[in-house]
C-alpha cells in the first residue's frame, strides 16, 4: 500500500525549498542540474504527489495551489520551480495510464519522480503483449533524478499510426549529456534514449485520451481536464515567479535612484525613468499573474470545453510574452551590476527569455486555435 504522508503543499515546506534553492542556484547552474538536496526537498514538499490520484496516496490537488507554490520557488530559482512544476504536471498525465500501469508507478508511494518527453520523437511497433519502443527525446528536464519517464512515440500497427505515451522505468532508458543552453541551465534537460525496449500494454495510453480530458475512473477535478488546457500553466508558473524575483532584485539594485528627488524640481539625477520601468514591468507581471489565476480557476472547476481549452492556451502564451517583456526591460535598465555574471538579475533574465521560448508557449499557434474556436462558437 502507498505510504502515508502529508498530501498538501504547505507554506512552510515550499518556503524551505525556496530558501535552499536560492543558496544552491549558482552551484546548480555550474553543474547544469539541480543539487540533490534541493531535489529531495522538492519531493518532500509534495510536488511529485500533487496530482497523483488519492487511490495511490496522492493529493489529487488543485491548480491554483500549484501555481502559487511554483511561483514562490521561481522567485528564488527558476530551474527549481520548473522541475517542481513538471514533476507535478507529468504525474497528472501519468494518471491516464491503465490501472495496472498506475500500480507500477505508485504502488510503493506517490512520490515517484516521473519526467516527460511529450514530443513524438520515438517509434513504437506492436509486439505480443505490448510495444517495442525506441528513439531519442531531447530536452527532458530533470531526467537525471527521474525514476520513471512518460515518453511519446508514433505507434505503428499495420497501416494504423497514432501517437501514444509509454511509461518506462529508469533502468530501461539512457541519458545523453546534451543540455548546454543559455537559460534554465540547472534544469538538466538532457536527452533520454530508448533502444528497442519492450513496454507492456498496461503502461501505454493514446495521446488522444490525454487530449480528450478525463482519465479512466477520474474522480478529482484535476484528472478531468484536457492536456492542452493545463500544460501551459505548468510551463508559465515558474516564469511568473522569476519575473517577481527579478522585480524585487531590480528594485534593490536601483533603490538609490528611486529614492532620489525628481530632476524637474532639484536638478538631481532623474528618477522618473526608473519609476516608469518599475511601474510598467510590475504592471505587466501583475497582468500575467491574473491571466494565470484565471487559467487555474478554469482547471479547478473540473473541465474545459474546446473554447476554454483554447483560451487557456492563449492566456498562458500571452502571459509568457508579458513576463519576458517585463524582465527584458528590467535587465536593460539594471546597468552593469545587473549584467554581471555573478548577479541574480542576468540569471532571471536568461531564464525567463529561455522559458518563454518553449514550443508550448508560442503565441501564433495558440492565438489561431483560440480565434477558430471562438468563431465556431459564434457560428453555432
């Protein structure tokens, strides 16, 4: 039976992760992956179990609590927040596996670290009792600390071809050291490899099932929403926290200028340009936060029709654009101190710009989907 532990993301536990993550941020960047003690606290705080079904000892939790917790971590370290957010989000996707597959993942407890490779980069062929899967999946965040992986491959059965997800244990996949990106350095988003691994049918589910929404036997609201309605929030929540962290740090860097008198009155160094930077960047960050809160409220209601699913995607991509713009403005006005390699400002800037460039947060595609769905509703 699953072990019994607290199932909620307590404020104290999240704060402990944030404090340690801030201390380890520079070390983690150099290593290009999070430190083991930070990962341990993330799991202990309950992020991996947050969306695990209650049947397996999980919290079957809400999206708003996750948004708030992940954003708090992002104020200290974007990479830690990213790992925590994906640890929760991929666990939610794994709840769509058949009952036997869920048992394989969580029969010893709900804190299993499951990473996701959501692009159909592999190939699967039908064999007796299951599938033979092979391929390479780049950009799998946190893979070094994973116990299972949920990978997407193009499954071939005769003339039929469909994307399917396959759950594979750590002993079945390799890791290639390929993550050398400018931003989100500590996410350890390396390449996962599979070489003709046999995956039983019980550990496989069609992508179409995740896109449709309700998991088999779904009881909690979090297990009844379509993948595309929720995944954007998982990606954007860390960036919201990072933008808030950048605002706080920028205000400290420019405190002397902000506190000075206005040039029009005294002829002293002008503070007005810095006030404008702060007001606009803070306003854009607040606006992004409000958009994401609305996304979370739709998801916590337990369902999202095609129109709301499309709107959620638009809102998350728009929020990412707002956050990237806000942090870029802060960076450009932070002076040489903010651009120093040892300063937090440039790390927040690299992380938000990098994270907002994720394929799942590109505005053109989700904008088109939203407009098409809205037009279809008006016609009907």
